[in-house]
C-alpha cells in the first residue's frame, strides 16, 4: 500500500446501503445486483459529461468501520453533476491523501482478496489508519485501483 494524493472526483451512479456481513450471505447481498445494473451495456450512456469509460465504486457514509453499514455507489465519473437520471445519485469524492492498492488478476476474486488484506491492515492497527470517510475503487481495463481515505 502506497500513500498517494488523489484529486476530487464527481460520480453519478446507482447506490445501495449494506454491510460486509450481509454481503457474505447470498440471500442478503445487495452488491451483486448493484454491479449487474451498473455493468449492463449502456447503463451510463445517457449521463452527460462523462470523464471516461471506467466504472467507479464509491464507499461512503460509514456507520463506524468495516464492521458497520456503508453506502456503495457504482457509476461513472463526470465533469459536473448533470440533471440526474431517474434512480441515480451524485456523490463528491473529496481529494486528499489515500492509501493506494493496485489490484490485478482475475476479478472479482482479486478484489475480494485486496479488501480482505485491507481489513487485516485495519484490525492489526496498520499505519496510516483508515479514516472511514470515502473510499474509491476505479475499475479500468488493467484491473482496479483502490484508494482508501486516511
């Protein structure tokens, strides 16, 4: 994990509120449906001002730490917040220092393993500590870049 400076970002997409415990139970998991919706062909084609073709996952509104509830928004980065398409939300991802992990390998397994290493880092008191404010996953052709707020 490397400390890096990340610029502010605006993301428009679909949102769910969940917990990691719920996501481990297929009957309660909300993220697979969210990702299926966001990954559908043309899901963001009608969103004006898109920055690129990457998918962005914003993890925010943490109740506490990785054991509590959080909101995940999966969407597209935009230059300005447009009139929101029905069913979508906009979120500002503040810039600042982040821990960066480059996730490469077969997805989603490589990403699951990366998050598990993040949780171990957190539970072991790793430094710098996570802020649990707003984290970001950038999904691109080479893999995923994970930015953790510190």
